[in-house]
């Protein structure tokens, strides 16, 4: 079956733990129930219960820790991560969001050569930690060329960080925030990690009125040691772009999960209503809308699956992922909007 059916997770997995991760995630959301999920969404409730479950079941630790740093069942597996993203999107965009932003925050860390930070990150994942990607700023968005975050060298060989970041998911609770800036007095870009609970880290506010926390944070003379730096110069620049390549790819999978759930709800809604003596699903234009929406949704998933293949085999001699990755990021998601619009027309 090409579309996700949470009541029948019959997809083949190479190992038992992968099946367990998917099934336990589904079990959590099914036990919570649609009514409670919708209520939490409407009331903008921070998803502590989900994050506690993630910690207990080691879901992020298993799926977001490279094999050489994690437990025996841990690995960073693009194929598995895409399916997990689809399941989270199916049950609620905000649950997917905290996972997605953690992937972005982890990108610069796992790409670095800073072994101490990587070992620390693996421990934080085992402890249920979430992560954040401190790239965007209010004045110029995610423009990598422009940053007002500065790392200022001190006489003792340490640094202090000054500046603000804007629209940074998980910035309220992240165990580590991978922060992008410049070394003061130079043209060198830099990535360094900070703790969102440090007294010199100010989480100013949530910039969205939603269940997720999308922060504006500021660093006030935040102390940074040499061992907190994960990238410098060209490596920092590359880490920013490569992280976006790896992480934003997930947007398409969120859209697939959302549209799949919406499709099921729309079919159920229409099939249970009669108009002019016949089921709404028997009207020719409704059949056309459902057929078009289904075809688009299947195409979205097929393209995303092929892109996953290209992500897995990417290397110096195979760069097809550079074409398919932005297609999944943008075109799959905009096709998802078309699917939702068709479903709106049906239920309206």
C-alpha cells in the first residue's frame, strides 16, 4: 500500500527496532486520540507528553544518532527517518516540527570533527534532548551571507557571543543550539553550540501563535570555549548549506503525512453525507476531485521515495540528490496544498 495506514503498518523493515519505533509512535498518538490532539493544537499546548514518550522509548536517540556514536540499535538512516517524519506529519504538524528542527540542529554537529561535542550530543539524545538550528535572523532571514551574531575573542583564548536569532524552533528547550555567526574582526564564519538553559541565553518569546515554540533568542556575552566551536570559515558555510539540504528535505514528508490523514477524513466525511438522495461520494465532480487529489498524493510520495534513494547514494560522483532534494522541499509541498484545496472543495 503506497499511502500510510497506521492501522496496518505492514511495510518491510530490515530490523525489528525500526518496526518498533514506527509502531510505538503510532501507538502513542492513537492512545492520545484525535480529540485530545485537536484540543492541544487549538490551545497551543507544548507537547511535553510527546517529548517524555520520546525520551522513554528512545525514539530520537535511535533514529538521529549515527551508528558510531549511539547504542547498538542507533543509526542515521534517511529511509527510516523519512517514514518517521511521515507518521509525525500524519498526526500533527507540530509533532513533526520538533523532530524536524532537531534534525537541523544536529546537522552541523554530526558534520563536524568535534568529537567531544558529538559524544555529548549522543548522551543528550539518550536523555531525550531536542535540538535547534540558530541560523535565521529577523533582519535578513536565513541569508547565510549576512549575520549579526558575533563571536568576540577574549585575551584568555575564550570567546563571548553577542547577537540575536529569530524564528528558531525548539529554542525554548533545546539541549544544544547550533548557532551560526562570524568571528569578530574577521571574515570567518563560525558554528558553535550553546545551551538554551544557560543564564546568558535569553529566550525572548515565541514568534508564532501555535503549539510549537519558534523562538527569538539572544546571547548576552555568552561564554564560548574553543571546544564549543564545531566549524570555522568555509566549513561553517558548507555546514549551513548542507544542513538545509539534509533537513529541509523533510518538508515534503510532512506534507505527505498531513495530506494522507486529510484524505481519509475527507472520504469519511463525504461518504457519510447524502445530498439530493445520493451519497456525496457518488457525484461526478466529487469523484473527479478525489481522483485528482489521490493521484497527486501518490505522485508526491513516489517522487519523495526516489529522492530518498538519491540522498542515500549521494557522493562526489552522484549528485542527483541536488535536483530531487529541492523538488521534495518545494514542489511536493505545493502539490500538497493542491491536494488540501481539492479536499476542502469536497467537504464544503
